[in-house]
């Protein structure tokens, strides 16, 4: 009888007499992306990610395979982000960072959104694992680099605007036909034909006739 009670106690308690709680099985979403000219690597990516998930004891909840040719094309990625927002996955697993992010800024923005949702992120090639403290520290460095990249872009834009202004170039929206109305009427009064006005001002003859017609309306 005493042996039975001891056996039951051993089953109900763990380290230091505390009840053991089974570890949570993470639900992982796999995301693989290839270009239209590099589709042969898609099975390699998926196999490596499935093996890694099995090694970590994760349950594969979602698998996304995307084929695209442009850097801005990540339409199916949105499906995985939607699953994260619905709390259907606990971690996103990718083959390489550039498979996920369109740019460094886009990468950091999406990682921040996942972190806010309580969803981790792992990239196999770079060994970036946001389920660990070291991985989260690396993500912080990515934010710094993204801000640096963004600041360089702003500086280039400001420098380009300054250079264009120094050369007398017009910035902003092109001058509309309506703003040329007075010049059109002046040329017409001086005897210039409607067709010649349109050619000299590089506008359509229909626009010239419309503006001159407005002048003649009662």
C-alpha cells in the first residue's frame, strides 16, 4: 500500500515536488518563396524547414509556397500574417530572410508586428531564432540597421531635390492646362491658330478649344 502511494506521488510531482506541466507544442507556419527562374529550390526549402520543425517538436499548422519574380510581390505572405493575427500559429519559419522581407525596413516592420502578436520568427540560413534571447537581441540590431537605411534614403531624396532646384527644374505636379488659359487666350487674340497654340504649348487641341469656348460663353 505504501509503495502504491509512493508511486502515485512520483507520477503527480516533478522537480522540487512541483507538478510537471507538459511543454506547449508550438504551431509553426512555413513560408517558402522562389523566383520564377529558381523554382527548383522550392522542395529544398520545404524539406529543410519540415525537418527543422520536427527536430524542435513543432506542429506544422500552415505551409505557404510562393513563386514570384518581383521584389515587391509577397501576396501569399499576407495569408501567413493573417493566420498570425488570428492566433493560429506561434512561430513563423523561413528558409532565408530575403525570402520573407521585401527590404530591410519591411523585414523589421513585419517582425515587429509578429512580436506584438506574440508570434516568434526563425530563419534557418541566418540562424536567426527569435524564440531565444540571443535571437531577439539580433532583431534589435536589425531595427537599428533599418533606421539607418531609411535615413540614407531620406538624405538622398533631399539631396536630389536640392540639386534639381539649383538647376532650375520644376518640382511637383506638372502645370495644368487651366493655368495656361491666359496664355492661350493671349496667343489666340494675337492671331495664332488653335492648332499652332496646341503645338507650341504641347497641349491637346481639344483643351485649347475648350478654354477658348469658355471665354465666349455668355
